[in-house]
């Protein structure tokens, strides 16, 4: 089933008090370590409100740790992390919705109850949360699967339920940790096109971790290349046509190809530590 996009419809989930549809992220001289293992060292990164920034780098360089720091799930050893001008961990967490690598759907919940989980955690009653999530099922290409259990859904559909759960929380910042890594190539391409449409319809500030340079360039405004551990930003590249409607046309464009080659060269240098 091909993901659907309907740009005429916008996603308007209930938002926490004071939330906006995008807040800036600012990291300055951030360092972090697990015991003796340094993961980040003097890292600087800035994401404007409604900006979409991709993070690519060698395996184990600290990309997921960086997302956790942004979301207030960890604190830096030194340096500062601010989301919407707030530096306290609890305040950052209140502004961020985090989508990990695995969809983490609850096997005993239906698709609609999994999607509504973020609203239930905010104290909304079950019926109201289901109604809010259910109103978006057609928009997310999930109509007719409200009662399905996770094991009855395809990989792409599970990811859409997980993303709906992340988005419906109403947080201004989305932290996406390789959301499509487990999908086959065709489904992954479809999901990239679907996510691009979702972000056009409902802009948020987004930080996307991925190992796929093409995915980063297609979905993001900018791509930050991280060095090997301890990570720092060694290159920043601007995507030639962020969130283009036609993925096939975008990724085969000559300008896009040149940007992809530049990103791959920067990544190879980062992996060599140069």
C-alpha cells in the first residue's frame, strides 16, 4: 500500500500549553562521555525553528546520544544545549518528541490505541485520544486499519503509526533516530516521500539521524556530517531541493547528485578521522 499525502489537510493535534509548531535548537561546545569513552567533543550545532537538519556520521560516533541530549534525556558533560531558549532537561523534554530506531508499538494495543498513546500519557481520556488519532488515519494512509494489531501491519504501516504517535504529541521539535532503517529499499523510498509530504503539511523543527546520505539530502534542509568518536561537526551541506514532492525526480537531478557526492566525500573523510 503506497503512503498517501494530502497537502490540503493539516495535522492539528492538541499541543501542550505554550507549544508552537517549531522552536530553534542551539548546541554550543557540547561534550559527553560514557565513563572513559568520549562520544562528543566540542560539538556546535544550530537548527532554526521549522528547520530540518540531518545528522550523518560513522557508526558509534554519538548521533543517537546527540538526540538524547537535545531531548533532555541526558545532560552534557560540558557545553550547553537549548531548545526554544530553554536549557533545563525537563524543559527540553517538554518541547521534544523522540522517535527511536524501532517503532516500539505495544503488541497488545490496536493501531489506533498505539497512535493515541502520546495523548493518553498527557492525561486525555481514551475516547477523546482515539478520536483525535482516528481523525488522522486517512491522512497517514492507515484508514481501515484502526483495529489492527502491530503484527497485522506491514513495516511501512507500523512506521506510520509510530510517526503519528510522535507527531500527535503536539511537540514543536521532532527527534527522529533512523526511523526507516529497518525497511526494505522500496518501502523506505515510499516512506521518505511520505514523510516529506507530512513535513510540508505540518512543519516542525526536526533533527533526523540516518546512515543514508541520500535520505538526509532528500528530507532535510541541511546535513551535518559528524566525525568519528568523539564526534564534532566537520562539514555542513545544504540540500539542493529539500522535501521535493517527486522523490524520483529529486534524487536523479544533477545538482542533487553533486551534493550526494560531496556528502559522501565528507563522510569518508570523517570516517578516516581527517
